[in-house]
C-alpha cells in the first residue's frame, strides 16, 4: 500500500496507473466483444477518457524531454550517447504531437486528428526503436563481460553446447534486472505504434495485453529505482 501511495504521489506514477487501466480496458472490451457480452461501449469510452487524461498529465513534458538531451549528449560512451539522445529527441516530438492531439480532443483547437495521431505514433515508434538499440547494446556488453562464463574452454562443438551457452547467457542477463525490465517494456511497446501505423496487424486484445505488460514493467521501474535503466 505504501508503494502504491508513493506511486500515486508522482505525476509519472499516475500516468503509469492510468496507462495500465487504459490498456486493461482495451483488453477487456475486446474479450467482451469477442464473447458478445455487454459493457463494451462503456469500456471503450473509459479507454478513450483515460487516454485523454494521460495526454493532459503529459502536457508540457516535451520541453522536459528536450532539456534532458543536454545531459544525455555528455555520456562518455558514443553508442549510448547517440541512442539515448535520439530517443529523447524523438520522444519530445512524440509528446509535442500528443499535445496537439489533446488540444483537438478538448475542442480547444480544430485539428486533423488522424494526421496528428500518425505523426505521434511515428515519433513514438522511433523513440522505442532507439530504446531497443540501447537495450541490445547493454545486453551485448553483459554477454561480452561474461564471455568466459558462457563459452566452454573447448569451444562450441555441438547442439548441446549451443543450448548450454544459451542457458548461461540467459542466467547472466537475468542478473541485470534493469536491462531485463527495460527490454521487456520496449519489446511490448514497439508493437503498439507499429499496429497503429498499419505495419503490423495485431488485434486490440493483443495490443491491450502488450500494453498491460509494458505498463507493469514501467510501474516496477518507478517503485524500485534500482530496476530503472539509468
């Protein structure tokens, strides 16, 4: 309960809770619709309202995201510097487009919602891809550092050796919970804008499930700072 209160006291925490409820609503209305049960319209309306509420919570955050570029550009590692910086720039552009969408949903300004929704999803996708590049780089660094533990001294000679090395690699990576949680979150998230842009064709139920998993991963990283990838 204390963790929940602490989470709710943060703007980012309230956003993560609303995000979890938003994608859970999508998962539920799809299942209800599939089994021809009632309550679908109410759940769809709830998902829409939660999405709009989250856009309001994030209003102005594009400036914060751009400001953090100053710090990420000073990272000593070139690969991390580029991936983190590009991710933050794309995230700022995604948030800016999201702000425009909120203005349109609130009837404060007349906009082409389909156009700005595509722009928002496009930059969100780019940001997630850069996050995944960073995650895979972190995984490669972990594997390289544990190379002597993973590979047998006699070398890989058969399929059993491959399975053994794979198992050892998974164990090594699992020791870095921050990398695991961030990778799971981004791997789930990437399919949401991909589907919204028409590059993949996942059902609303699948998107809802992926959103729930990535939201839980995001909540874990907020509750446990040690699990958050710096």
